[in-house]
């Protein structure tokens, strides 16, 4: 049975009040949700909170899920919107701090490194070599966080979540051609980082 069919069965059971079914859905997607959020927000504690909030919203809104798209698509839309709201909130807080606070140390909220968070998939033909090279891995993590929002989101969905272009289009609401364009630019930038690092 395909994963999407299993998800659909679990959703129907959850709609009927089956707590065990929700536990199975949580177990299946919990780690993936956490790492997806982590790649977008970079702070482990915030990524954990956002992933948990994603499951809370699934549970609260499960009756609104009609099955016109897969559960995976619906769930990643929820996570993506939560991560976007998180960044909007941080932006507003930072603007408020900049305009009204005279205290030093305004950069206390700088994004932490995603050290040890990039999965084994990489842009290199020898993933283990990159994983073993902590300096290069850190540089790639920094480059990923520096990507424009949509490029970072799409790259994470494609290379970390291993979703197809049409699935990413469904999650982001973008045309498939636009998804491909953002993905191409993101990969180009990360390949530049690899090139810069190797030329040192």
C-alpha cells in the first residue's frame, strides 16, 4: 500500500476519534517535520516548537482535510506557513528593537549554525567526504540560510524532503516552472560555495 493511502486511512481514523492513529501519524512525520523546520529557521528549539505546532494544527483542523491533495502536501503547507509567520514575527521584533531600544547586543538573535543538521544528501558525488569535512559543511549551512526565502524553502523540500517538482508546486502555490527556476538558482549558489571552498 502506498504511503499516501496509509496517510488517508489514518486521517479517516483520526476524524473518528482514533487517538492511536494520530500517534502513528505523529511517529511517521515527527522527525521529518522537525528537520524541515530546522532548515528554514535554523534554531533547534524554535524548529521543535514549530513542528509541534504543525501537529497541533493538523489535529485541530483534521476535519477540514478533504483529501483533494495528499496529506503530505497539506502538512508541508502548514509547516511552511508556520515558518513564514515565524520569520515575519522575528522581522517585526527586530525592527521594534532597532527603532526603540538603546541597549547594545541587538544581534543576540542571529541565526545559530545548523551544524550536524544537513542530511547525507549533498551536491557532491561523494557525500561522505562532505560530511567528514566540518568546515565545508558549516559553510554550506551558512550559504543555505543566506538564500532568499523561496529558494531556501524549495531547496529544502526537494533535496531534504525529496519531494517531486509537482508536489513542491502544490505546497508552495507556485507554478512548476517557477519552482524549477528557484531550485536552479539555489543549486547554482550552493555550487558556487563548493567551488569557492575548493579553490582556497
